[in-house]
């Protein structure tokens, strides 16, 4: 039995406190659904304001999606 695979993806680089080493990554593959959703929900895009999705790879279904609110004065402390 194979493990389900989920991809956190965006059209822009993803940054966040749970992804400090991925400064320019636009996707990351995770095998645990709950972890993928938690990491995506705590992450943001560079520049701010773009969509982040969690996709179930075998089916292609988007299981989570969020768009950051754009704030020009927002300072990141990651």
C-alpha cells in the first residue's frame, strides 16, 4: 500500500516559520495530509498576497487553498 502524497505549491516562492530553509521553493512534497495543511496555513508567499495550495497528487484534487491578504507595510520576522 502506497502512502498518499500531498504537494504544497504556489506560483511564487513560499516562506514561513515552518519552512525556514526553503527561501525560493515553489512546492514541497509531504506524505501526511494534516502536516501539509498545517504548513501551508502558516506559510506565505514572496511577494505577499498570492495563493498557496495543497494538492493530493494521485487525484489532483486541491484539498486546501489560501490567499494572503496583501499588506505593504508588513514586516516578516521569519
